[in-house]
C-alpha cells in the first residue's frame, strides 16, 4: 500500500463502499446534488453515504464523525480516508472564529455548527482507539472547515513537498469539487504555499498576475499590513512590466550569471522576452512541459537513477566508448548490434552496454547529439551522431537559431528550478544595495506587498444561494433573510447587519405566515444568536400574514423579515464572529485598523495595537514586557516635569 493509507484506521467493513478520489464531489459521486439545494441540506445528504465513526476527537463526547474511503489508484492500490467531523458550538471554548475575523467576515453571525473535512496523513489518527483528536492535529494532507451558513476556510493544505503522496493540484481539485457540490457560499484560505523554498504567491504573481490558487478562482480577499486591492494590483504590474534590458544593463557588469540566464531562456523562447513578467511566465510554462526527474546527477548525457546498479563514472565511460565507436563508423546510421559489438572491445560488461544503449537517444554527449531511430525497412534500431558544436557560442552563452535544439535538451527541471530560485532570491527578495535606486527601488517594495497578500477568497454562490428559473408550477422558491431588532435600544432600532439570504421551497399558494415559520426554523438552526428569533413583520414588502407570497414577490425574489430574540441572555453585540464586546483597537503605522492575524504588540499606556514588524521588533525577538508606542513616548517627553 502507498504512504497515504491509514493503516491505523478500522479495517474495511464487508460491503463498505469505496469512492473514487478523482470524481468525489461531482454530481452523482456520491450525491446527486440538488442544483437548487442549500448548503446545510447538501451536507446532510452527503453524510448519509458516510460510515459513522466514534473516537475521532478524544474527550469530545458531543462530536459526531463520518468516514469515506477514497481510492486514489487501483493499481497499485492507493487509498486515503476522508473524515467529516460535525462540531457543535457547545464544544468550543471560544465560539468566535479567528479566521472569519482575519478575512473580514467579523460581521457574520456565529453559527451553531462547524463541519470539518479532513484528509489525515498516515498514522496521524486512530479512530478505533480514541487516543488522538483529529481537530487538534496541526498537519494534514487537507483540512477545511465550513460554518453551517456555507462560509468556509481551507485551513491546511500539504502537497508532495510537505510529505503527501498527492500532488497539490489534485488536492485542490478535490477541495474545489467539494465546495461546488455542497454549494458553499464563499471560501477563504491563507496562501502560505511554497515550492523549493520559494513563495508561490510571489512567483506566480509575477508570472501569471495571480496566485497559484487563482487557477481555481481564488483572488484577493484581504491584505495584511494595510495592503489594499489597488496596492496589490499596482505591485503586480510594477514587477511584471520591469524591463529585462534595464536589469541586464544594471546588473550585467557585476553579475554575468543574470545575463547568461536571460540569454538561455530567450534562446528557447519563440517570442521576445522583454519584461520580468515575460521571463517568469515562460519559465513557469516551460517547467510544466518538462518531464519530471528522479535523478541524482547527469553524466555523459545520461541521467543516472539512485537505484542504478552501475556507478555514474562507469556509465559515463561506457557512453563515451559508444560515441567513439559511432565516430569511427563507416556509415552515418549504425545498427544497435554493430555499435554493441564495436564497444565490447573496450567494455566487457554487456549488461552495462545494453543499459547505456537503451538510455541513449536524443541525448547530448559533448558536442554531439546521439540520435536513435527504428529503421522502417529492417525494423532494427539504429544510431547516429550529429555534430552540433557549431550551434554554440560557448558552454554558457547560447547563440540563436540552431542552438535551440541543443538548449532544449540541455534544460532540465532541476536546472530550471535553480534558475527560478536565483531570480527569486537575488532579484525579488534580497535587498541588493544596487537595487535601491531609481526604478529598481520598486522591486523590494512590490515584492513585500505581494507577500503581504495572503488571504484569498473564492465566491461560489455568494449571498444568494439560488438563482432559479421561473416556470415552476407545483413548487416555487424564494430567497429570504432577517433583520434583527436590537433589544438594547430603547427606541427599538434595527441592527444594520443582516444574515445572508437562504433559499426556501414553497408551494405556489404559500402564505407569508408559512414562509415566516420556515424562516424562523431555518435561521434558528443555523445561527447561535437566532435560536429564539421571532419574525414580526416584513420590511421590504407591504404584506399581511395571509397574503400569498408569490402574489407579492416573483419566483426567486427576496423577502426580508424583521424581528427580535424572545429569550434574554443573548445580546446583539456578542452574536457576531468579530467579538464586538472585546474589540481590540488597532491603529498601526502601515494603515491597518483591524486585527489581520499578524504578530502585534499593544502599548501599555494607550492600549492601541500595532504590528511588531512596523515598530521594528524582529520576529525572532520576544515582545518586550513593557512597550510604549511612539506617540505615547513623545507625549511623555513633552510632558512638563512637575516633580520636585
């Protein structure tokens, strides 16, 4: 079995259904998703196909879990286990969601339940023994959570580089299918994805104008350190349009590697690479087309695998012997057997010769390209040499024209990743003293802005869960929400925050009173602060309780109910994710006015919070026990010394 198998999980039950990982979440796999359904109903429909599990969260008796065996490959057999955990609000020590606060959803009302979707690593959980808590583990292949109102967060995501046997794009495709099938409203994530030590949001931002997650529709959600959407767009534009000719002229005298790198990829490209964005885009596209490698080193044109029985030195020696035999051949094309016989005079190991002959084919050895072809008449493999030494200026700088052939074979994914890392480190990230003047001073600033844009959001179905076509006769739909009357105001004013709309299916002759009962029940099931909500009137339509809904509002229209909570103990200020009662005052020099999840320090006098980075406290340094902001320090200095 593959590394992905959870050997510690229960053995498969007899007759237990196994689902396909590649199609899970699509219509009919396993749920025949109702295109007009709402999130909560779709989650319940999905869980009917799961196996009920106990002990997924030790010490949490009120938590219910389900498991779904997923087949990644049949041959060889590779499986993962998807766990879904329903977490009631009563089980939480802190009912406020910090992720909602960070992405700007603090105005959302707290939901009664959360649904966690987890793909654990091997041996990270044992649901049969109850010794671990899946929700407390920090590392998973994937961990996403949905609030019962359909808003969610992708909390954890680990592809191949982080120890998973699933590539990142396949995990994201799986997550995206889930969100679409369940009809999630909006989903956020914190983009911390890296590849070989490089931040992908910066690399892909320069190359494609969007983060790596943009392939699935995720875009700017909220920036940290006061970064706005306009700042982010300007930073992307500044880096993408940076002229390569200016960079080469500025760095060429002191850094020949940069000019050699540009020449290398300009040779391969069929169009001019004029800007930094052109170069990054071409390199990323080329990387996706190059074959993947699992090799240690390159010797004599052949890449030697780690498990090869012959050393790289012996392979290189045999390769050179074969090339010399081809040079001495009377005819241009020589059969495999003739090459093998000629090389046996110098290499006695026929197994080594067979390995090299099998590996050689469109490989470069020295100044020669070894070609291999099947003779269409004799059906025998034949080899020949092509002298390509005249296609090069030198070993480093490639000329245009015919040199493209050799360069194409010389560039490997390993070399390309080294070049990409060089650009990332020395152009985008390092504070080079020569890059702090003129137009080049924008590079470190723009890079920092892009890196400070971590919170991404994708809108799946938004605030209106359903956009329905008219013409339904027996059953019609309406979108409805509530406006909560503030119990704390003497004048009975209405809280200027409404919950997202919910879709309701009604009979064509349903009345306003019937819709009101559905609204009270649905919103009470979803939101913790609306469990005792009673709708009292309709805000946007002049209607009586006995009036027909569809006599006043068209199919798919909106109805807003005003009301209040009948039971005491729940004030309007503590039912929101933003935790208004303990709101921290943020006023940082970067422009941030709200908590964005970055490390902060508070002034011991004015109690205003600022980013530690903005007040020059390094991340590797502890926050001082006593801290005064610059404003308070200045006030103290200006304060008259009245003490004796």
